[in-house]
C-alpha cells in the first residue's frame, strides 16, 4: 500500500471515483428537487401527517377561503368592495410618482397644491387603474372557480351566508362527517378527522387561510372520498419508497466522495508520506484568488443552468464542471499545505509590487521624489481606506513618530561626536535615508578615529624613533669621543693600538647604523628602482644558505629547507629580494636560540609563492607583532644585541615595492616571518 498510495495512477483512479460520487450525489439531489420527493415522509407513518396531504388540502382550502372571504362574486368585485384601502393607496402613489416626474409637476408650488392639481388632472387615470385592478380580481375569481372544478374525489361546501361554492348537493355538517376523512370550519371551531390530521406538523400551513374568515357567517366543509384517499395513499407510499432509495443513494455517493476527497487531500502534492516537498503542476500556477472566483462562477453557472434551463442535460454539464472545480480545489489544498495560499494570489502580488516599488523609492529615491510620492499617495490611501480612516491616521502618525525619533537620535549622536566622543555609534534601524545618514556619520567617525589613532601612533613612533636612534648612535659616538681623548694623553704604543681597534669597531658600528637608517628611509619612500624578473626562489635560498655556512656553523643552527618537487619561480627584483632574505637571515642569526632548528618552507599557492621562515627566539617575545615591525625595535628590550632594529622594517618595505606581502607571527617563543611573492608562470 505504501508503494501505490501516492502513485499517479492511484490518484487518477481515486479522482475519477470522487467525480462519479459527486455527480451521483448531485443527480440524487436534483431528482429529489424536480420530482418533488419529500424526505420528511421517510419518518412519517401516516398519509394524513405527510406534506403531500398538507399540499392537497392547502390548495383547496385556500381557494375556498379566497372565494367566500374576499371575491364572493363578479358583481361584488366590480362594485369595488374587494379593493382595500391599501390597494387604492398604492394605485394613487404609483400615479403620483408618475406625476411628480412629469412636466405637469410645478416645483414652485407647495406639495399640497401639487397634490390638489394631481387629483384634478389624474382623477380619470385613478378610476381607470381601479377598474383594471377590479378586472384582474375578476380574472382571479374565475381562475379559482376553474381550479375547484378540477377536484375529483374531494367534496366541499363553502358559504358566507349569501354566496355558496360547492361541487355536490351536500350542505350539512353531518353529511360531511359520514366520510372517512373530513375537515369542518365553522363558528370559531375546527373539526378534523382522522386524529392524525390534528397531529400533523403542517396543520398551521393549510389552516391559516381560514383564520382570516368571519367565523359568524363563513363556513367551509371538506370531505375526502375513500377511493381518492386510497389512490393518494398508494402514491404517497410509492413516493416514500423513492425518497428512501434516493436518500440511501445520496448517502452512499456522498460517503464515497468524502472518503475520496480526504484521500486526495492527504496525498495531493507529495510522492510519499516521507516527502516534505509540495510538487506543483501547470494548473497550480493560476493565482488562488482567480481560482476561487472560477470555482464560484462555475458552481453558480451550474446551478443556474440546471434549475432554469437544461434539467434534461444536467449530467452532460455536471461532469466537466465538477472535474474543473475539483482540480482547482485540490490546487488550493496544495497551496494550503505549502503555506502559500495568500502569497500566491493576484491581489497579494499586486500589493507586494506596489509596496516594493514604494519601498524602493523611499530607500533609494531622492527626497524630492519621496515628497511628491507622499503628497500624491497619501490622499489616495485615505480615499481607499475611508471607512478605516482612524487606522490610516494612526499608521501615518506612527510612521511619522518613528522618523522623528530616528532624526532626534542622529541629532543627539552628532552632538556627542562634536563634543569629542569618537567611540559613540548612532544606531538607526531600517534602510531609509536616516539609516544611510547614520551609517555615513558612523563611517566619518570611524575614519576620524583612525586618523586620530594614526596620528597618535605616528607621534609615538617619532618619539621612540628619536629615542632609539639617539641611544644607538650615542653609544658608539660616546665611545669614539672617549677613546680619542684617551689617545691624546696615551704614549704606550700597545695601548694606543688597542684604542685604535676600539675606534675602528665603533666607527664601523656607527657607519652600519647610518647605512641602515638611510636604506630604511629609501625603502619606505619607494624611491629605489625595481627591475622585476623571473627568479628561482629555491635556488636563491639554497645559495644564501651556502654563502652563510660559516655563520650557520658558528651559531650551531640547523636549517631545514622544504620546497615543491617542481621548480617555482617568482616575479621579483633579484637584488632587492636577496637584501630582504639577507635581513631575515641576519635577524635569525642575531635572535634565534643557539643550537636550534630553523625551518624554511616554500609553498605554491597558485597565483603566488609563500616563503616561511620559522625559528625559536633566544629572547622572550613579550612585545606585539606591530611593535616588532616598528623601526629600531628589537627582540631584546635591553638592546644589548648588535642589531639596529631596522631589519624587519627594511625587509617589509622591500617586499612591498616588489608587489608582495610581508607578515610576522609570534606564538610564544616561535617567531614566524611569511613572504608572499607573485608567481612567475612556468615556461
């Protein structure tokens, strides 16, 4: 059952069963309506309690009551006695309305004068209308008489003391009481036999006309012949059997339709019970509101055609209409399951597009466009929502207050920023003008804060630069001055030679500091000429390691080079690249832990080559990466080493002017320098 429960063939079969059952239900209901089958007879055990007996009796008694109570005779009608005051008033009102809208009506006169004129001008018309009404009543009088003549098997006698209407010679109450079933209305009394007639739920239905008669003069006697009753009882039993059969047929078809519909509702749109996705087809693209309108129109058209025009062709029209309607109802069920019943309507789509259009104008349009849109759009909204005008005003007031609050928040934020609070952020929700204005102000604040921080950092760097340069230059310079003074008073050649060696070392140290400072200045300014070419980076590194073999042995460092199996080339200036790498090697020799390993990794990242230098620092790295990259900063805060503190800064500047990137990372005592260089394509 799981395999076939959601199969297409199963759905089609059940859909056809639903159509058959729905058609059968409709046919049963139509047959009951047109064949005048009364379902109430199913629960009735006696003909005299049935609707059929009530209809038969009402037609006769109502006609007799009209004849003796109102019309009486043709002479009585033509004498005008049957025209009531209400009839005359209605005739006069109709004619007066015609007069009011005619050229005879004078608006300059009062209503009383116009009515007097109307009575004079329309007197003949009024009498003519009265005559027409009386003639119509005469026609009704003879129609009722012809109706009474058609009754066979029912004996009746009706009289108002002067006029008599009867279809037999019987005129005594006792004569009518001799029949098996009779109804006698006389002198405020109703005598009905058999007793089942009194117990009928339709008693008031066929006796209410009698209550309008004059009980002192008007009498009505009605009796039913036995043969007539037997025939009517047989017809009633036959109708009762038909009603039972039709009801059972309707129940069976209706139950089948309900079960089929429930199944279709459960499985429609899915391929299995585990399937959570709703699958749509071409018919489901029709908007749901149009779908509902079509279903309602089809139903109304079917009812109108069946009732008014083509009862005999009902089934030919019913089947296609029911197929279309059920398909559309199942399409609505799909959208209900998908929670898109309202979203997939034409009205929703139109409102959504209008909303998005207006929102787009408010989000990105100029202020002038927005003002024009408000001036034109708001009256239209008010007119469209006239009956909910307070709600419209409330929404407009809420929207205005929201914008005012946003403006005040921006104004207060600008005031705080003006007073020097550069950390203040202006928060405005939404995506409108005020939101963008707040975002722009925040961006200006961020830029201003960065500028201030950069200026503060620059001032700090200048101060530290002067301090560090002064310290590093003062040390050898002081030594030179001291030893020069000593040379002036020293006569021992050996001591003089020692002083000269010291002077030589300090002067070289001073020259090195001056050269590094000059080179750092040139590298930072970007004034160094750059000649980019193809360079085998691995060969360059190996060559450098080979040339520095003595320093490597002296420092007891173990260099480990890892590189790809294929040759990789970088696009760089050979001299500047070697100067950068040399600075990194120099930094390693000065600050690396003796007898430790140094790892140099070369990686091909696709569009660029990454060269990583990793070593363990001999000094505790208790400073940040940014501080390490500053000029004249050293790994040893005591500044007892021989470095100038410019090596990393120079390397960064040289790599940068070769279109590369230079990064430094510190993890505990692990120092890592990463050089990214553009890759030169292999030939």
